[in-house]
C-alpha cells in the first residue's frame, strides 16, 4: 500500500491545489486561532473546496475545541475529516456524528513510549474508520520523534508526524511502516509559509522511498 501524504497548515487554495497535483492526499487546515497557520472559516471552506476539486481530502485540525465548536467548523466548511489535539477535543469528539473520520493525535514521549491519554477519547474511535497520528506534545514545532525506539502495537491505521522534512522522511519510513506521513514546518520557507519547492521535494522522497509500505 502506498504511503499517503498530508500537508498540514496550508493557508491558500493555490498551495492546496498544487500540493494535491504533486501527489499529496490530504490538506490540513488549522482551525486554532492561536496558531500562525490559522485560517478562518471562510478561508478554510475555500481551501477545502479547492482540495476536493483537485482530488484530495481536506482535514480540519482542531485544538481543544468542544463538540459545539468542532461541529460549527465542520458545518461551515463541509469537511468530513477532523484531526483531534488537546484534552477537550479528544474527550468531546464522541458527541459528533459517527460518519466523520477522526485522526486522533497520540503524544509520543522522548523514549518512544505513548504518553497517557487522560481524555480517554480513543475509546470512542473505531479502527475501521479512524486513524492515530503519532506526534509530539507540541504539534507543528518541528521536533522529531525517536523513530528507532517507537513500537506501534495498535489496531488503528496510523500516521507519523513530528519534525518530518525532505531530508529525513525516508529515514523515518525505514523505521516506521506508517499509513501516512504528516508534514507542516518541514515544508516551510519561514514559519507558517509553505514552500512549493519543499513540498515537491518531500513528496518525491516519500514516493521514492524503498521502505514505504
């Protein structure tokens, strides 16, 4: 199975369209107002529509919103996949309709172990529908995970995040047979600004990796 690619923190429909044309599968739209990659609902809907028209899947990235706030984002943008970060979002997602696909962020410790999930929201996820996303506590900070120490024993399909870039994604996939990889800061020319040259290089490395599942 080909490793899928998610470009997260996209802030323009043009970047989304080109990224999908280059081979990305998912475009992440950060719906957290305190992020430098934040997009408001109107822009998120525009980017989501452009992503779908280009053949990709838009993802609403939620950070600690409650169920009402997350539902408002999904209703305003017509997005069908959401990514869950933070205690509140993880604890509340069970209140959303069952048809939405969840990408559930699992924090990984420096020794490769999974951090305890006090929200217990994974209990409401379904392996047939949802995904885990292995990431750092501070998502989008560009910090790599300890790939050689990571042992993933889960019924869920999973994605790999955490400091990925064109120079290290092949090494990450040599250790981890992830279903998808998720990149944000690793394809930026400056914080919050995506670089199409870096996106193309990242996608090329993933597609050319001999270790990709």
